[in-house]
């Protein structure tokens, strides 16, 4: 089962969640880590152990704000 969720979309930040049911990928990470974690928690999901990486569509601030934190704190690869 494929699950797609828009966590944030707009000029203030973009972040999307894509999962196959076992593993997930974030597409862009332009909002604070705390906001991403809360949005996932509200859906009974978490970053740890489930999200396997971050796919960045392009390098505008509203798409990459939290990429460094995700890479450093959670050791997630960034593509």
C-alpha cells in the first residue's frame, strides 16, 4: 500500500511523506524538524526507523531548511 501525505506545501515550507507501508521517504524538508515530527506523530508515524532518507527536489530554502538536521541528527541520507 502506497501512502502519500503533504505535511507542508507553500512558500513558507514544503515537505511530503511517501511510504510503501514498511519504509518511507521524505520529499523535501523545508519546515522545522519539530513540525515534521509532530505531523507524523499525529498520523501515528515516526521518523526514527521508518523514514529511510530525504529526496530534495531543488535547493530553495523552503525545500531544504531541515535537511541538515535530518542528516546530522537522524543520520538520514539526502538525495
